[in-house]
């Protein structure tokens, strides 16, 4: 009998995984000849993150010249146990499921809010004005001084990952034109363009 190691199958060592999405969207590629939207989604463990960042370059290279692709990763870790249980139920209820689509199905299941094991919120800030970004973060901290933020660059400004939820009363009235609370969503990691 062949061992699972021969097939590159790892045993589960922890309960934490993340959702990844590689995507090449029409809105990023309006002027690219022969462009066809593409996407690839899957789950991975934290120890495999850099492997999948490297694999993103292959996804970019599979595009047509001038095509821009993006990589996104879930803000919150997902429970491997919850994903496995939901997958088992799905497979029992859908015996004709095409197993060649298993990676996408796992990602779709893991992306469900009930699979999240963290409660961080994502805020999409569509401005490059760092001073305005500081104003927003300070206003949120005035209501809850326990909150912390991880800030990263996006193609249109900044992304903020809040350590937990906060009071959103009047948030959209003041910030709705440039800041969107996405809560449990995918964060931008990087983009690449096929030369």
C-alpha cells in the first residue's frame, strides 16, 4: 500500500487555515487584448503562505501580455475542523460533485463566516492621504481604546485590519465616500502584470 507521503499529503497539525484567491478581473484589464477573466481559490496553512505567494507569479505568467492579476487572503483564520465537517456534509448531499473542483469548494466553505476563528474587521480606505487615515483611526480609538490596527497598502489607498469590531454608528455618514467596512473579508496582498 502506498503511503500518503508519496502523494504529498500532509497530516493536519493545527486547526488554523486561510483562504486565498488569485484573480484577474475585467475592471483591471479593460484595455487588454484577448483577456479572459481567471480565478483560482484554495485554502492553506500559515506555514505554506510563502509557497503560495511564489505560486502567484505562475498565475500572473499564465495571463496574456499586459494582464494584471491580484492575490487576496482572508483577514481571519478559519477553523480546519469546521471546514472539514461542512465539506463532509456537502459531499454526502452532492454525490455527483466534480472532485476536480475541490480546491474552489474548500475555499468557498472556508470563506463562510461560521468557519472564522478570529473576529478582526477589514476596512477598505480608498485614499492615499495618510493624514486622513490617521484621523479615521484616532476617531475609532476614541470610542474604544483597546482596538489596534494593521495597515497595509492597496492599489487605491490603504487597508486597515482592526483587531476587533467597533461601534459603527455614523461611520458611513462621515467616511462612506472613502472608507468601507468589510468585516470578515479578503485582504489585498499583491498584484502582478504579465510582461
